[in-house]
């Protein structure tokens, strides 16, 4: 796996962790669920871009 891909996955994780924590702080369980559901697809997109 390319270093750039690893960095992008780390950035993605940080972005989602921040967004989830903010949603929790706002008692937005619906948004937490939405973010959790979309994260795997976002990570897969990063991995697919590495393979291209």
C-alpha cells in the first residue's frame, strides 16, 4: 500500500472521528449512524484509488 494511501486513510479516520464525536456531543444519534454506515464506503474508495 502506498504511503499516500495510508496517509489518506488516516486523514479519513480523523475526519470521521471528529464528525462522530461532534454528532455525539449534539445528541445526534441519527448522524452517528449515518456516518458509521458511510465510513466503509469512503475507506474503500480510498483503497480503490490506490489500485488505479
